[in-house]
């Protein structure tokens, strides 16, 4: 599978981790979550979980109100809750 914007395939021979990394920064906030092949079963399932989380994250950020050009603490906590549940 090929990496897409905000989702990067992480495979290293020297470490035990293989999976996908979701990374997105927006309006002064940065969000990162790793989706392990081992936890989700295989590469495709981990990718599907990462894509779903990315779609949810983008939906929250698109609907969010900005204060002084930055995301509010409420928006950041909503995103963190979503990523924790993913």
C-alpha cells in the first residue's frame, strides 16, 4: 500500500514496529497516532483504522471554531479523545 497525505507507512527492520502513522498539524495543534499491524491484525486493517481516524479528525477540525487563528482547547480535546478511541 502506498502512503497518502497525513498517513505514512512505517516499516523498519531494526525495530519491532510495523504499521501506519497518522500525523496532522493544523492551526497551532499537532496530532499523531500510530496504528500497529500487530494490534489491528494486518497492514490493510491498520490502514483502514488509520483512514477512519483521519476522516474523523478532519471532520472535527473542519467544523471547529478558531480563536485568534488557533484551535480551542475543546477542539483539541475532542480530537485527542477520537484518537484515543481509534
